[in-house]
């Protein structure tokens, strides 16, 4: 068996073990504050890996399209960083964990209306307000194109998800007005919420997520299409943001136990990146109290463990 074949067999073994471990795990429930998400079959489960060379591995319901939700924050962050630079992003959007739920108003008020992280709702709405464009449609077109370039195929908005979210996003509208009153929302606040809500309402598969993560793992070049999507210098600060706040109030536990930058979404997706190597993605709708996929975390952690990837271990 060649070294390449050995590597493939090892990844296949790892995703099979990750899938089995997740399948044996119970608990959690679908997000129910967004009606569409409550209706997704809770027994769906998928695991995928895409390497920095463009090899694709998948098992389970890996071609089922689900709502990207908060994982979209990573890619809008990348888009904004390309436009204004890492230093300006750090100044305007922060890079620190809030220690509070992802939609916390208190976290914003405690810091005079300045977001601490672009990966919680306040910072993500501020990030959406920084996307260049003369109106909501042009901003949205840039975000959708960016998601598609990361995924290596056209990504589409789900009108059903978007309608469900736009009808229930009153809390985020309040956050946007608080940002605006503090001078930290950089467009019309309702436009920013509209665009932010749409970015969370696109549909992706587990393979799409792994490809998007592998684009970060390969230094900003999509390993499938070979297109450079973002500057290599911007990858490290994006991964740092993911490590700090990617799993919300569980981010510290995830770093302690798994040691990889990651991002979750309340649609049930989770993505972890091994710089220079690969990305691991999983999908399972039931969430824990912090808003992270219960079985998705188990799957990704098991794959990382078997492959020996933890940034804090020699």
C-alpha cells in the first residue's frame, strides 16, 4: 500500500469511527425558536473530511442540504477582512470570547456597545454592516458569491429558511439598534440585520462545509477549484477568532478537549480546521444548551483524535 493509500485508509477509518461514536450518542434537541429548524429530521447524521490537496471523504447524510446558520459568520468575516484588513477588523469587531450566550445583549452593554467577537450575533451584524455595497442587494450578492467560492460550487438561499428567520429576528433587530446607537453598526441597522439573516439562511451540505474549511486549511486556496479565495495572511486571524468563540460558551472546553479552531451553527453543522492539513465537518440537528450539535461535536472530536490532530500537542 502506498503512502497516499495509507493516508486515505486512515481518514476513511477515522470518519467511520466518528460516525459510529456520534450515532451512539443521544441527547440534545433541534433549535425551536426558528420554526424551520424545529422541523428538520433529528436523526440525520453526516461526517466529511476534505484535505488541503482536495481529497473528499464522506459518510452518512453528507449530501443533505441544511441551513448554514452561524457558521456563515466565519466567511463574512473573511470577506470583510479582505476589504478592510485584519487590523481594522480587530479594532471594530474584536477577538475575545464574551463568556455569555451568542445572542447576549448584556455582553454588548457591558462594553459600551462594542462587539467583542465577529462570531457572536452582535459582532456578526456589525460585520454584515461593513460589507461593501450601495444597498442590501449588492451586499447580499457579495456574501453569497463569497460563500460559493469557499464551497467551490454555487450556494443558494433557502426562501423558506430566510422567511422563517426574518419573521422571528426581533432580538437581532434590537442588537442592531444598540450597535447603531454606539456607533458600531456601519450601515442602516435594519439593512445589516436583513443581510445578516440572509447569510445564515443559505443551504450547504456537510461536504460543502468541509470544503469551505479546507480552503482555510490550505491557506486561502480552495483545494477543489484551486481558486485563491482570500489572502494567506488572513487565515491565521480567522482561525484565532474561531478558537476564541467558535462554539460560543463551550469554546474553552472545546479548545481544552479537542484543540482545533472550529465553528458551529444552530442548524446542526460544525466545522473544524487543521491548518495545512484538512477540515472536518459534521451535521446532526439536535443541539446542547450552548447551541452546538451534540453528535456533531462527538464526531469531529473522534476524527481529530484518531488522526492525531490537536494544535496544542507536539
